[in-house]
C-alpha cells in the first residue's frame, strides 16, 4: 500500500539510492554528468530547516519516489513568496500511477501553509514525460534556459 510521508533521518540510504537513480536518468539528457556516480546526501540540515521539505512515497517499506522543495530567499522587490522544487523522482516501475501527483500535492499543501504563491521547477527540455506530467499538475513554461559549450 502506498504511503506518502515526510522523510525520516533513517531513510537516508534509501533516499540516496533514489537520488542516484535520478542523476543516472538525467545523464541521458546531459553528457556533463559523471558516470558511476553515487549520491550521498546529508539530510540532517534539510530535516531541521523549516523552509525545506522532503516527502517520500513508500510501498512495502521501500521508498519508490520523493520530492524536495524549499522556500526561495528573495529580494524585497518581489511581492509573493516563492518555492523551488529541487528534485522529484518516481521509480520507473511506479510511474504513471499518480505517485508524482500525490507527492506534488503534499508540496502544494506545505506551500499554501507558508503563504507561498509561486512554485518553480527546472526540467530538461528533452524530458518530455516530465514536462507532460508537470503541465498536468498546472505548471506552465515561463522561461527558457540556454547553454553555450566552449
């Protein structure tokens, strides 16, 4: 049975595995990511920070997805508070089952409680499945990033 919950410190190894899968997946879209990478995150500070949230999707004691969002630090020129989704991933075998949407909805609740009005996310332009999912959640393209290789 699917359970969506906050990350616990003893989930660190399982979350590192998911983060590693995400980075390996993104390597398909970017040759600038090293091969054979292993992500080892220090989640203590994130868990202590009330301006950050990591939610995980758990099935039978296995983490199958996660989302990491934080409140942006903005200059005084901005009217509304903003948040940024740093990373989101669902294991391939569990995709297209609504897990990503449930994770996003938890971030939405968290953001509303914090009076955040805007949530941003970056996505590789080649990652058509992610773009389609984010658009279903209500995201709209507002800018394009460009890269110059030397």
